[in-house]
C-alpha cells in the first residue's frame, strides 16, 4: 500500500476540491488556502489505521493546521 501521492494525483485532488470560484479551503479549518500557504495532503482515515492513499480518502489541509492536529491542539475536529 503506497503512502505518498504523485504530483498528478495531487492536481486531481485539487481539482476535486476546488470551489466554483476557483478557491480551495482547508478541509479541517475551512480557511481559504492562499497562494502563499503551504499545504499537506492528509488522509481522512489515517494511513496508520489502514486508510488507503486513494483520492477519495485524501483532503487538502493547510500545513499549520496539520502541525496543530499532530500536536493535539485541536480539541474537537469539525468536518466542513
């Protein structure tokens, strides 16, 4: 089972999650992702918990939000 996405797959995820106005929002925070924001491609069902690296299981998240998620600063995640 592979863990990383190819560049082509990343573009596909971006196209799937792009809003009608062309913008992207962070899957966790709902914040608009700006051109200077760093992003990560996060598994909805964690890879460590047997989550597939399938486009349907991947969401774009701002990198600073991932850092907070990994250090457990988010007490509650709300799916937007």
